[in-house]
C-alpha cells in the first residue's frame, strides 16, 4: 500500500502537515524529537559503560583464593 507513494505524494503530505500544524509547531516538535534522540543515545552509552565496568570489575582478580593467600 505505501510502496507507491513516491516524491509527489510525500510533498503533498508535507504541505498538508505544514498547513495543519504551522511552521512553529513543527519546529518545536522536531526540537523535542532531537532531544529525545540525544537522551536515548546518552542512555545507550551509559548502559554500555556500566556493562563494561561490571565486566572489568569481575575480570580483575582471577587468581584462586588459595593462591592469593600464599602470597
């Protein structure tokens, strides 16, 4: 169904959206979308960092306890 929209169809949809909502409303909406994407990327990076820190903490000391006690 949506495979045959094409460029004229997309332009028509963009014009209708612009007329309905106005330039200011669309601009503020796109700003909020940008903030959301930035927050999502930050969350993903924080999650990766937390996983790497947890993995690094677990991998620091792999010597068995009996070996550590002798030293």
